[in-house]
């Protein structure tokens, strides 16, 4: 006996069921996207740390090849010249680019800006930085390795990092006191002929700072050398150098117009936003340093001064304060525990 054929009825989704499914998918995407974004940023931070470690190793190799064991020559306090490390100690210029940024190192002539990739090219003659090249004893720097970018979003040319090659004057919580340094030209920093070129540049002599070298670094594990760029000038900081002057040299600078923004304090336009910065130390180590107490104590342990624009942060996030004292006949800041 034959069984009569059975008809299968395909039931479609109702509108309500479809809307529920779409809502669930949207909810899952909303939950997962921030997690995926955070994972990507973690990967970029790790790549950034690798860059800093490589520059750190390059600086140690450079110090080993110089008479005075200088980690990196430095004339202007606002310069971040990584060009000394390339190509002899690091052969890939992209090491100077943080993966969390849009920064770039140009190796071809820039039709839009009229800038050539190397500073000493005749096409850059109108920029003030070319007048300083005799003080360096070297002229073949890639322009974008000499200067850092303005912000993380800056894709016009410039690397992603800062160099902290000076110990600032002050008496620090561990008892170390720096009164003055003095250095002259980069050529004399390296132990060669200290004779200055004619018409000495007014910012070359900076006796209030002490150049960091492998010889005078007592605590390499706390002495920072490189970190994520915070290329800001707070107009309230009183450094006495205008952003227009820095730009006239051909360097980049980012103006922060109000006291709510701070030099050397991570902002949303920096490599890793407001979270903090990657820091490389003189012992070859590197770590992510969170904004707040961790960052401030890192500065103090590395003998970096806390300016007026950062003082409120120091008092809010740490147990330290600042006052002035007289040491060896000059007034310097003292950082003490409250």
C-alpha cells in the first residue's frame, strides 16, 4: 500500500524574528569591536616597544664608538635627531615610525612642500636648520629622522619618537643633585675639536643641562633615553622659544594654547593617546609607562625636571613637591617628599 506524498511547508522568518536576529548581531558587534580595537592597539604598542629597544641598542653601540661615550649627540633641547643612528647602527628608517601613527619618513623629493629628503640638499637652503649643520660635524641626515612629527596623525614627514639626552638641573628625591652641564657643539660632545664655527648660534651653549653618557649614567635602569613623541609646546610653559622660531628651522611643533594641556603629558593626539607612553632606558629595557604617577616618577628617577606647567600634576598624582634651593651659587629646583 503506497503512502501518499507528504508536502513539506518551508516556514519563513517573521519580521519580528528577523529584527531580533539583527539586534543580536548588532549587539555582538558592539561588544566585540572595542575588544578587537584594543587588541590591535596592544599589538601596535608591542611593535612600538620593539622599535624603542632597537634604537636603545643602536645608541649603546654608538656610545661604544665615541670618545666620550655619548648615547646620542644633542644640541637643541627641542630637537629629536635620530639621524645619528642611521644607517650605521640601524639600517631601516621605518624603525623610527610608531605603528599607532600615520607618521612617515620620506626618502624622495616632496613636490608639495619643496623639501628634499636630506637636510643638506640645496633645495632646503631656505630652512634655518641648515645653518646649524656645521655644529654637528655631519650633514647627511635624513630630514624626517632629524625631526619628529607634529602629532600621531601627521603624515607630512617626521618620525614618532623623542630623545631625552639631558639630565636637567635639580636636586632629586634620591639625593642626586645636578647643578650644570655645558656641552658646546655636537662635534665637541664626541670628543673631537671643540672649536666652534664662526657666528656661534645663540642656543648652542646650554650650561644648565648635562648630557647623558654611558660614563655618567649611574642608574641605567631608570635613565630614559627615548620615548613616544609628545611634540607639544604649552604657551604657558615659559620656555622662551616660540613655535614660529622652531618652524623657521624646518622642525615640527604642536601648539597647546591653554594650561589644560601639558608638555610631556600624553594627549589624545599623541602616539598612544592619553593612556601613556612607551619608554626606553639606558640599560636596554623598555616598557609602557602609564599616565599619572608612573610617568611622573619615571621623569624624576631619570633626572628630568618638572616644569611649572606640570607642577599641578606632580602634586595631584604623587607625594612629591617642588621648591627652589641655592646650590653651588645658582638657584635650582628641589623635588622633595611632602
